[in-house]
């Protein structure tokens, strides 16, 4: 009976959903902490967390309570008015980052759109209309809307959608000389993920981001950090820029901010925020009381349970275990990343490994064909990590 129900769901999905995702043949119906259950009642351990979204795990009581209380009170009134959860959320984020002001939207791509618009408007307002080029990095990922896609450094994302927007240039990540060569008086912003997520969990060399910041300061260029994937404690710091001791001028957030409710944020300094005056930018749903309450519950939980350090500790343990696998299997090229954003590039395809893990009840992810990415909820325990490591060991034994 259950099987029939599941098949019907998947068959129906294939008829009615846009085919933008090659989905795995699983219908998830329930989650709790790091566990998921499918429509047949099979249990899984989740090492994807909705792609770095559910940092507190599934069905977290604090988040569920915040959402249900707020839903009974006030869901939406429009940004024509003030609402208390939005004010509190902006206060929390600005108190805990470099920023003075927050603009709320609904996704990572939208937060990046806001960042790109703000950078251009900032120089326009200074009378510098020609300073509008955005430099981003090859292999980067900033989203699927036109501006965020134009800033994205991966051809496969753009194919068939050309022409891209004008005013975007790309340089190799981690190559300060290439950036220097491409700076001219038209450049208004350098936009980077401090650690490239979708591009392969690519980490900057020790001084790269500092050198980028210095170039930006010297040339009156804004530095935008896209922390959509790296933000909200994922890397063992609240924001990844803290690892590198470099403050951006603008930062974008989304994904984990409300543990699964759609929210994006663009944070910046007072000085730069002035370029977004009344009517300059807007979105109907940005920072509704509902999502803001959920986000606040996430941030307060992270703070009161020291999840930043927990992520750092467990992340180090996870990395050590992955490194011990690397020592055993020569097809594993490297283990890299910070906190619980870990990548394992291999000389073999990752898809069969992901499928085998799924069969055995483990949800993991592969990016760029050959890189396994591990981004579990930050509440993951060492014993749960051990279970995955054993499962990977078994699979690797079979294929070698
Ligand atoms: C670094 C980064 N920026 C932007 C985005 C786009 O976010 P969204 O899918 O919420 O538009 C993503 C999504 O994976 C991302 O990883």
C-alpha cells in the first residue's frame, strides 16, 4: 500500500512539476533533529540539511514554537509599517556583525540582487555613474536570477540564458594578481563567497581575502561577501569572514537564517545604506513577522547553546574522520572546509556513492560531479558522524 502511495506521488510529481531538479526517488514526510523519514517509514540520517539550511535540524521545538505563536498573532502587514520581530532581528544581526543596517528579502539570490543594486547606487549617488562593474570569482555561485546569475562564475548555470547582464567580470578565486589586473575605474564592487560552497567547498589561501580588502580600500571599491551558504555558524564562526579577519562592506545571508522558512538579508554599514533611500528597493514579503520570529528563534538558540563552538568541535572531529578515510583510499584527493561545511574531492564520480548512501539510510550530497559535500545540521553528534564514516568505509571497500 505504502509503496503504491509513494509511486503515485513520484509519478504525479513527474507529470506536474517543472523538471528543473533531477530528484532522488524518495518522498520525505517527516523530520526530527538529524533524522528524516520517507513515506515508507524508512529512517535516514541527514548530512545535507536542506543544503545548509536546517542548521538546528528538523522540527526544532524552539523554531516550531516561534512560528506557531507568531502565526497565531500576526503573519504579514507589509513593510509600509514597523513590526517588532523584524526590528529585533535587524538588531540581533547588526549587534553581532560588522553591519549597522539590514534589508530583508526572501532568498539568497534576492539578497545578492540587493547587494549588487546597492553597490551601483552608492557610487551613482556619489556622482560616479560609470563606476558600476562587479568583479566576482570563477567557480562562484550567487543565484539564479539575472543579476545573481550574471555574477556567477560557472558556465553551466548560464548556458542558454545569454545574454547576461552587462557590467560583470570574473577572475579566478584565490588569485590576487588576476584581480589587480582587472581593476579599473569602472569597478564598484568585488563580490566573493569567503568559502565557495557550490563551486566545490573551495577555501581561500590565508591572506587572499585580506589582500582583496586592501585593494578594495585603496581603489574605493566595495567588498561584498556572499555568506548565503557560509553564514549563521555553518563554518564554526557566526560568519565566515571572522575566520579571515576581514570585514566586508556588504554581506548577504539566506539559507540557515530561519532554519527553512524563506528569508534573505543584506547587511551593510550606515554610510553605504544611505544609497538605499525611500523607494529605492523593496519586496512585499521581506522580513515578515513570521519569518523574522523564526529567524530570531534560530539566532537566540545558536547563541544560548554555543552552537558556534559546537559546530567547530564536531566539524574538526568530522574532518579528522574523513581524513582517515583519505589515508585508506587513494581516490580521495583532499578533505577541505571549515566547521560543518566539508568537501571531499575525488578522482571518481560521486553520484553512485550518494545513491548507495541513500540506500543505506544516509543523505549526502555531491557537487561538481566528483566532490562529496557534507553539510549536516549543526546539532549533529559524533556518534552520528561515526555511523556515516562506517557507511562510507563499507561503500568505498566495495568499489575499490
Ligand atoms: C553562496 C550562495 N549564494 C547564493 C545562493 C542562492 O540562494 P537561493 O537559492 O536562496 O536563491 C546560494 C545557493 O546555494 C549560495 O550557495
